[in-house]
């Protein structure tokens, strides 16, 4: 890339950063998941964290949310180091984070209204009439105000995901984290969610972080992407930039190829030897 082009390329700067991860390491047993990762999540934008399966994308969201502690390094939310916070401080910081996890199902014994009201009731002392207005506003934003009285069992998969999204934004978070938001959705529901995530990001001004395997959908709404592999950031940039990177590893990923420099198989002993051996496999 020539100097003039490079100068015009967008990079998150310290001024527009909401989360800064610096030289972070994290291991699970003897397996190093992160080996000195540094990245910035820009304010008000949609940032995608992508990479091969098992590379630690969900783990990164949990580290940012303070559910896991890194072995070393910093994870700063506008200056506050999340791993260094007390439980009480973390509770307050979490009000600023909305999370939409794939497994984060709705409470099945509560109707749509109570599901969305739940975090407001836990985190605030607001009177019920104000809670009602907020819940209706959030449901309206995801197009489901009319579903307010339904039980989760009466919703389609796409509707349930949108109610979960209304719940994730109930407290007007500064950051919304999405873990595989499109998984299991039919193409129409997926398109609705893709648009919704982008629209809400623009309308509400929060910063979105998306972890997803749905490469084309994610690239279509991401402002900035970090590609993780082997415990590190191996590429970053706008969707256009990543599409132009020539590294085979990046190409394999951006083009969604099942195999390439990043192997399909999780590291394993030799297959034939394992089948022939009588040793422990479980
Ligand atoms: N609770 C846990 N205990 C031990 N190891 C775990 C645990 N959760 C995840 N891991 C391991 O940590 C690594 C990273 O997992 P993680 O779920 O963050 O990956 P990912 O990139 O989100 O994967 P995928 O794209 O398949 O969802 C994997 O090797 C996984 O086996």
C-alpha cells in the first residue's frame, strides 16, 4: 500500500477508543488462548472479532465483561482496568454493557415484557410506570411492541433473538456485545437482525462488538475488524482492507474457505495410531 493510501486508512485512535486491550495473555490449563493481544474497540462503531473456531472470541468477550480474569495485561474501559475492579465496581461497569449471547435465552417463565424489564429492575430503582415506558420503547426499537404479552414459547427464533436484543439495550448501554447473533436464523430473520444491529448502533450511538461466523453478514455491517488466530491479532482493518489482504490465512477466513493454513481439525494425536491404541481417549 502506498504512503498516501495508508495515511487515509481508518485506525481506531486513543481519542475514539472505548475499550483498550493491551498485551493481554490468558490460558486455559496449559493452553495459551491469548498471547499478548492488543486491540482497541472504537467508540460508536461496529467492531467485529473474527477468527477460526476455538480461537478465543467468546473468551475475549468474557474477559471484556469481567467474567474471566486475564493472566496479565490490561483491559481498559475508558481508563478503568476491568480485571482490577472489585465486585461492586464491576456490577456498576456491567450496567454499561449489554450482552447478547447465543445461549443467553429468555427466561421461559416470564413474558416478553418482564424479560426486557428484568435488567432495569435489577440495576435501577425506577418506578414501574417508567419501567413500562422504557420497555415499550426498547420493544418498539426492535419492532416487537405488539408482542409484549407473549411468552417466549410463543415466539419464533428470530423474534426471541430480537426480544433478547431489546433486553440487552434496556439500560442504554455504552457497549453492546453480540456473540453469534445470527446462528440458527433463517435468511430473512438473519437479514432483519443484521439491519437491526447496524440501525440500533447508529440510532443509539453505542459501540457494538460482534463475534460471528457469518462472515459476509458481519462484514456488511462492521466498521472495523480484528482477525484473531493462534492467540494474536493477525489482521485488522475495514472490510475493504481485509478483502485486499493477500495473506493466505486472512483470505481463507474472509472467503469462508473450510480448510487452508488454518486447519479444520483441532490439534489431535495421529488418527490411525489413536484408533489402534487401547489408551484413554476420554
Ligand atoms: N470453560 C472452559 N474451560 C476450559 N476450556 C475452555 C472453556 N471455554 C472455552 N474453552 C477453550 O478455550 C478456547 C477458546 O474458546 P472460545 O469459545 O472462546 O473460542 P471461539 O473462538 O469463540 O470458538 P467458536 O468460534 O467455535 O465459538 C477453546 O479451545 C475452548 O476449548
